[in-house]
């Protein structure tokens, strides 16, 4: 029984690390898309991508910054018409 546990432990550790790496990559992509859509003039899509980043992520502060920027641009009145 102990041998089964010892053999399963590295597998569980690998799966755990893989999901953490995948989560970090998704956060990086969402930051990229938030910036991209903001620069293209789509603040709502920028906010949607930035909100996908969870508070426990190291990129959370950057995501909050993009949400603030896009929210400000989304609330400005457009007098160009």
C-alpha cells in the first residue's frame, strides 16, 4: 500500500505543477488580450479578459489596472457624431 502511494505522489505533483503552469500561461494571454483590445478601441472586451484573472494571480494588479483604464474609456462620452 505504501509503495502505491509513493508511486502516485510524483504523478500528482506533476499534474499540480502542470495546472499551475497552464494557469500562469492563461493569465499571461488574458493580459495580452486586455491590452490588445484596449488599444484597438474595444474597452468592454478588454475588461472581459482582464476579469478572467483571479485575485490569487501575480498578474492581478496588472489586470486591475487594465480594468480601470478600460472602464474610464468606456465611460467617456463620444461627441464625434
